[in-house]
C-alpha cells in the first residue's frame, strides 16, 4: 500500500533544535538582505535584465538548503536565494552574476537566474517550468551508474509548473526508478498572474503525488519550524530508500513576479490571510517567544548580514565585466579540452 503522507506525522519527525532553527533563520535573513540590495541596484540601473525576489518564500528555501549535505544535488528555482546560500553559493558570486562579471560562474553569460556549478552538484536553472526535475533526476541516475548511492537530489518548482509536460515526465521517471529525489512545490497561489483556480481542479496539489506513486507531504510555507520538520522528514525518507518525495508548501509571493511587475492582478485579500504572513517576521517572533534570541541579538544578526552584503557588492563592483570582443564563445567543456590540447 502506498505510504502517502497528507500531513507530516508529528510522532515521526525529529524535533527542531535551536541550532538548526537559528541556522535556517540566518540564511533567510541573509537572502532577504541580498535581495533587497539587488532590487535597489536594479532600480538604480546597475543591473541589466530582470531581478526576481523570493520574499515570502525564504522559509521553504532555507529549510531545504540546510537539509542537503555535501555530495547531494540541488537544482534551485528563481526564488531560491536562501537555499542557494545554504547549499554553498558565495555572496560575491551572487553579485558577480548580476553585474555580468567575467569572474562569475557563467562568465558574464546568460541571465542572472541561470547560474550554478554542476561540478559541485549545484545545477543552473534552465527554466522554471519543470525542466530541472529531469536534470536532477538524470544526475541521480548518473551517480547510480557510478556506484554512488549516498546522494539525494532536490529541486523546487512553482504551482504553475506542475501543469507542464516536463513535470509529468520527470516525476513519472523518478518514481519508476525510485530515485532519492525531493521535489518541493512552492504553491504561492499564482503562476505569474494566473491564480490557482485557473490552473488546476484538484483541491490540493499534494494529491498529485498519489497519482505518480510517490510520497506526498504538505507544509505551511510561512512557518519555518514546520518547513524544517517536514523537509527534514522528506529528505530523510529519500535517503533511506523510500523513493521520490513531493512536498507542497503553501504561501504567498509578497512581491510581483519580478521587480518589473507591480502584481496588480493579485487578490489583495490574500495578504490578510495566513498565506500572506511574512515568514521572516514569523520566525523572528518564534525566536523571541522561545527565548532563543532577543532584540539585541536579532539586530546584531541584521547588521552582520548587511555588512556581508555590502562587502560582497563592493568587491564584485571592482571586478572586470565580460567583454564580448575578448571572450571565446564556446561550451565550457570544449574550451577546457582546447586548453588541454594547447598545453600538450
């Protein structure tokens, strides 16, 4: 019988420690500080292209990022700055890629959301419409061929992306192969400007897990403790041989789709519901209620995050931008092979 979990079983999940909660909170805080700076730089004309913020979704992203270990595979989405940082992305790389620096992970190529380090298990986002599920699943199959069965893979997708063929094909393949894959569906109520009511007819997206033969979990994306508990359970289930896990987190995007979007199409009454809570503020309150942090300590953390971000921006701004006239526009592998031949 399929072991499908509509909600986490409280008797099974491990309690969240102060250390784990504080760690996740600080990644959330750093991500929020980074993205506020990116938005400011974009408005000042310092960044070309779009800027997409994860405000309101940091709890899910940070919780997923800290559950992954060295050697795991991660395919983040456009609003996964907290998870990217928790998985190991350096602050200066965030700003290098937004400035188009030659020293960035993509050497100044492509859009700023398409960044990653595949050799480190950190895959660049191809599209936010389901493509990364197959990429991470394929990476897990490759690891299996190499005899590595210790790694798990994780990726996120939005509610709208679950309606794509890429989502269906990848989830189905992962289920058939029983891959240790965690797919986190962040249901922020809108696929760009399309509300849930025009996207799917099921009462809850977690119901789709049953149809694919994978285990399903639900969580409140505004509650960091619940995110840590449920994602901790899901990643552990994947590690212990229970196959793919699908986690649906409900929240609300607290910004437009991008900084260019005023979100005028969104139902303003949603912001007054539980979905519209700011996960960072909720986490701050929880820390204080538990006496895990007071106002002074929280202010120190905020100052530290701001200092780290300002230093990273200053360092990145002193690095050279990519110059199309000087760049050898060929695939990474080709360039690496060509260099090796020249050395010989």
